[in-house]
C-alpha cells in the first residue's frame, strides 16, 4: 500500500519559501502603491489645470485654480470669473489629496489663466507632489507662462 501526501519536512520548506517571498513582496508592493498614489494625484492636478486653461479660452475670461481653505492638500476649486457679466462660476472641485502638495509661487497661492490660456502671474508655477512616507520620490508639475503643463519625475 502506497501512502500519498506531504512529509512534515516538505511542508516546512514550502512554508519557509512562501514566507520569504511574502516578506520580500510586501514592502515592494507598499512602495509601488505609494508611487502610484503620487502619480494619480499628479494626473488629477494636470487634468484640472488643463481643464482650467481650456475653459479660460472657451469663456474668454480669467479662470482661477485655488486651494480649498488655503491648503492644496485639501483639494482645489476651478472658478471662471464673471462670464458675460454673470457672477463667478465654479467649473469643478477636487477633494482631498493623498499626498503632500506644495505650490511654489512668489505672488499668491492660486493660479489664474487668462483669456488666451496663459498665466496671468509674472512667473511660472511649480507644484511639488510627494508622499510623507517616501520623501525622495516626488513628481513636479510645471505650468509655464504660456500655460503649458509638464509633469517631471524626480
């Protein structure tokens, strides 16, 4: 009679190999997930800035992108200023971000696109996005004076 099954040694070796693979994979998955979160937030910001620029050209008026409660990490609001003499129109709102986000501007804490899609300020804008648990991995979102938006990995 032949006995089928696993020996205790085979079971221990299989569990050991599985544990090693799991210990190696979990931190990598966590880092992947955090990098993906930064990328998703950079994509949301880029989409919103492109939307604001397009709406400024479409409406022929200034469109502001400003942080909620003066904190970009809480999201932002896109507002068209006085379209055709009407009151300001909220175009879109973005809610809370999962990453730390900082805007590098010398004049104010908002971005304003003019009626031809360029920045109304006297300087380009730069957003720096990073996660607190991965301070060395970040994405920069640049807005040039002409309104072009570029994402750079750092």
